[in-house]
C-alpha cells in the first residue's frame, strides 16, 4: 500500500498519535524505536505492520474536519447508501475527487469530495467572515477570513453531519448545498432539543451516555446576571457529585455543558472524548481528534431521545 497517498496524508493529520502507537504495538514484528520518532516515521511503521483493513478503518474513522462544531441532520424520508453513492458518482466530477484549487469568495464552493465504504464527505470553502486585526501601533484593518466546512453522509443509517458552522443558519445552508449538489431532493431535519426542553435533554443524554459533567457555564447564584465557569477536578470527575455544585448550581440556567463519555471505537478499543453543547441549540462541539464512531454513537443516542 502506498505510504504517501491521500489515505496516508489524512491519517497523518487527523489520527491521534496514541492510537497509532496502540495499533502498531499489537502487530508482530513492530519496531518500538519508531514510536518515539516524528509522526511521519510512526505512521510509516503503522503502514508497514498493519493490514489493509486496519488502514482503511483509520481512514474512515478520522475524516478530518478542521472544526469539530457539529450539526446532525436526518432525512425525513428514507435514503439509502446506494442512492447517495450513485448520486456522488453522477454529480461529482473526477477533478473534484482529486481536489481543486479555487478562488474563495463569499459563496459556498465545493473543492473536494472523499468517499469510503462508510461515508461520503463533501468539503466546502467560503470567504464569509470579517476579522479586524492590528497591523501597526494604533491601527487596525479588516480582513476577509476563509472558512472550511464539511458535510458527511454516514451510511450506517443514512444521516448527515455538518462540520464547521457556528450557527444554525450556515449549517442549513451547507446541508441544502450538499443535498442540491447530489440532487437528492431530500428534506432534512436538524436534531436539537426544543426551546424550554434543554435541561430535560441534558439530563437524558447525560444518563444515556453515562457522561461526566467536566465543565459548565451557569448562572452565578450571587445574582447580578453574572455567570461562572466551573471545571471538574481529578478527585471529582463529575461536577454533579460535588456538594457545593449540587447546592448552588445544579438547577441554575446553563449556557453550555461539557460531557465526557466513553465508547468503543472502530477497532474495538475504548475511546474517551467529550462534547460541548448548549447555546445555540443543535450545535455539538467534540474534542479535536474524536473518531467518527464516537461522534456517530452520540448522534444515535440523541436521535433516539428526540424521536
């Protein structure tokens, strides 16, 4: 297998180093000396000792969004893996699969798509944000900033993950653009709790995934419209088990919560990650490097709760 192809590059950038070491260690004939070298040497060792199935799973597990702010969509009508794959082959030309260099503008433009046995990813770019930066002492200048977005169609039970947007309007724009590009003619529902039900949703999902509350921003019981950010400690990994939190903050209004949870990844190994959610409703921001299996597991759980 080519050690410097597209798969190699994507795994190099996005797969966690500790996972690569763990996978290589399981294989006979591995060289421990490679584990302390740079990332390229470590990945070369993984490609040398691991079989094709392991490499393919690595590629699928880490599709590499630049931003893990995630919006989940499900089709209102049944959509199959075959329909999405055929649509991609029909409506996405070959040069897009290889990646094209484009001039970013305020309009969403697709610059690449990637396909595997478990998903199809459409990658978008847009120069859609302004940022004011200091250029000299006492002087600032406004620059147009480029944003990268991804729409991933997952085949386990066809759903869509939109990565990157900070708000629901942009996520819906990307979802609509991806559906239109593939000519799926679908109607997509954003998975999010209804207004007034966010606390109930939080309680249910925390229980469902056996999550630990490791960080939160909630109203300060001292009043004056102030908020306070709280983080768990190693001794008490779940804030809800801390007596003062139970007394003062358990039922306070929350701006966001961060839950840590664990599940089996695509290799059957236990993965621990975390997800931040709250406002705006429907945005779930995962820890960088979270596997697609762990994200999909969380999506399955909230889909069942919101059904």
